[in-house]
């Protein structure tokens, strides 16, 4: 079955530590996205990538970094510069970025907490 | 300014009844798309229904329909014959026209729906 796999389901970060969230898709989609969700809030876009080796900042990119070396993979690193990293992180993909009817497919998310 | 507004933090409905979840949006574009997603407690976002700004008829997908009122900039989700499995968070989202700089999907804060037996 095609889909998006996020791992781990739960992740804990110590002060000053970088952590990396994994996102893999086998939908053959060109575009991938990372969203952050805080309790009682909607989803906010961190980074997105339209194609391999290319990515753009979203609305809240500070303290995060990404890479897109393979079409299938779009890992997100939460750096020590992100002072409030506790949140639910959702990875998504779509065929392309831009068309108004282009829907996103989501993974099951990673809950990141600070120790 | 907030692009998507969902004014109902929580809603309750009896099983087998219909419920309407409100969504208003803000855009100056003529071409845009509106989406509804469901997020159960497992966390995954599930696509429910899509409405294009130029679509003349309201979108329907099974028990889901979208009450689209363009002049009022509202796109309310109607769930008919509610089931216990419909209990979840529901998010309204919008994408504006390509090239507008706002072609990414923007989400509202969501409505938590609880279906009572």
C-alpha cells in the first residue's frame, strides 16, 4: 500500500540536542511538506520541497532544517536553536505544489517532547 | 490576518443526526480551493472533501457535503447521519491561486466534534 511513514511515533529531546524526524513516502510524489501542530492550533508550515535537492522555508522555519536528497525522503531536524520544540509534527506529500485542487496526503505524525 | 476561521472549538451531536461545522475564509483571489480534513485521535490527517471557487455546485462525498457560499466567504462542512467514528478534530483549509505566493495549504484551528450515542 502506498503512503507516508513517519518515525518515530514519540521522540524526546534533551536541552541543547538536535533531533531528526524521519518521513518517507512511496507515492511517487514530487512535493513534500512539514507541518507543526500545537494544542488547540491549526497546522503551521515549517518547510516544503517541490523537487529533489530543493526546499523552501514556510511560515515558521527558524530553528529547523531539512534535506531532500531522495524523492522518497524528507527528514526534518529540530535544532537546539528551536526553543519551544514540543509539538506534534506532521509530514505530508502531494503530486506537485501549486494547483488549487492539489490535496495533501499525511503521515501519522511524530510527537516531540522536551525532557 | 487570519485566512481561515473556525469559530466552534467544540461541537456535540447525537448519533444519526446531522451536524454543520463552520468555516469562513479571507482571500482577495478569485481562484482558490477549499478543503476539509479529519484528524482522529491517532493523529493522521484524512482528506474529506474539496470545493473549487469556480465550482457551481456544492461538493459532496458520501455523508459529507460542503455548503459553499462564495459571497459570504463560507465553506461549512455538513456531516449527515453522524456515526461514533466521526468523533475527531476537523480542519478547514484553503489554497490560493498558483503564483499568488499563497499556493501552500493554510489551515484553520479546527473544531473538535464529539458524537454521543
